C-alpha cells in the first residue's frame, strides 16, 4: 500500500501545480488586451485545485516514510547498543546514545545515523516543495501569465538531473553542519540565541550570497560555457513546478549554487568576524529554499518593506524569458548595481494558448494537441 501511495504521489504528471488559466483563447494580445489576460488569470484558489487526493497522498507519503525510517533506525541502534555493552555499564537508550554522538561532532555519527538523517533531509525537501506549491492557493496569490514556452513534459534527462540534485542535498547538509560545528564563530547553544546572531545575520548573508551567485549566474551565461551547463535549465521558459523546476539544473550548477551558501556563511564568520547561530543557518536555508521555489511557480509573490521591493517572483520569470537579465537568486540588489536588472512589464506580449490548464498544469496548446492526437487515433 505504501509503495502504491508513493508511486501516485511522486508521479511526474502530478508535479505541476499552477494557478488556473482563465485566459480567452485566440491570438496574441498587447496593451489593454494583455492586461485583461493578466486580470483574467485571477488569483490562485485552493478550492479550484483538482486532485485533492494528491495533497493527502503527498503529505501522508512524506510523513509515513519519515516515520518508518526513523523507527527502523531507532530499533536497529537500540539493539546494537544492547548487544555491544559490557556488564559494568548499562546499555544506553537510543536518545541518549544519539545525543552523545551528535555532541561529539558530525564525524562521530554512525553510518546508520547519516543514512537516516540524509533520508529525512530529502523528505524535508519534498515537504518544503509541497508547501511552496500549495502556498499560492492558500494565500490566494495572483498568478503570472505565461509568456515563454512552458516545458509541459519532463524528459528522462530532466528526471535524472532532478533526482541527482535532490539526493545531493543530503551530503550538502552534512558538510554544512560539519563546517558550522568546527567554525569558531558558530554557536549551537540554544540558550545563547540573540537578535544579533540569529536575525541580524540573515539580510547580510543573503546579500553576500547573491553577490557571488549573480556573478556565477552571469558566468554560466557566457557563450563558451552556456551550452554545456546552464542551457539545460533554460529549456523551461515558464517555470511552474516550484522546487522541482528550481533543481532541474546541471549537477555542476547545483553544486556551485548550493555550496555558495556555505561560502557566504564562511565570509560572514571569518571576514566580518561575527557570530552566527545554527538557528540562523537553518532559517537561511529554509527561507532560501522557499524563495527559490516561489521563483519557479506562476505565483505573483512580492515582499516589500517600507515601499522597497525586497523580493519579487516576477523578476526571475523575466530572466527565464530574457536570459541576459536578472541574474540574482533572491534579490535584485546586485543586478541593479551591475546594470543587468530588467523590470517586469505586464503589457508584454501574451499568447492565451500558452497559458496553463488548471487541471493538468500543462499548456492549453499542448492539451489541445493531445486531444487532437487522441481523436485521430480513435477514428
């Protein structure tokens, strides 16, 4: 039953969760007509999202697999502790044994510890992806009309890269934890949490991260390099699958982008010589993963503080259509300084048939062609 549930929940055809497309069919529009299509796309309504069983299956699958893996690890480690203790010292419980190994450093974790935590991290990534894809419906976010060519079907290469990069998240998390454990300015004691080592570092780290990511992203667009690495990510010109589309990159690009997070924290601690709490690192990764996922949805998400736009998912949508612009991952601060920023224009050309079908998450044009082929086969 669990295998069947997992197969249903992880089916690629169910990965795309996009706002309903109510655009009228017909030719391309501009000006007032384009604005009308933009208004017609409306807000993402949770009640209009089909396949309610998919939502339950996804959450149930993630929680079930996590519980099974953790339970198995707990039982196996308890048995191992009981069989290895001597007569003078009583056997440790699983919780106390795990606490000793964790406090002794990442190097002291057993193979089973690493396997368990790695699997839980991958499951946590799946949970984050699910929450990001549903967030637009829960908060009734406006939708971004599709202007570029939507990647309606993921190829085998896409699925391989997505799988490889998701799996690579576990060792990345391990090396991040290992670095923070040995970092002199890294703090782990929850009693030492303060605004200066938890919240204050976040905007600084995001800006530092995006400085190097903007340069890296620009370099990946250099003609001599583009075709070998970054071109794969850009065959999706209208992202809609949240973190699935976000991690659909060449493994080399994924490695460079992920480990840039560690580099940003390293610079904060060593160059600025400031203390960084592990809770700030966790927030950095969760917020970063959420924003990267929102960048690859059709949800119009804007975060502004005192009238200043900090984050706008439409800016990355522009980058997928016009690659020589908006290289930043989270903020457009450095693009504005480097002159590569391009503002979103709601009057840009829109093809109503490129909009996404709310039931399948695929373009109306694709669905019409599929219907036409099925009709021809039935004749």
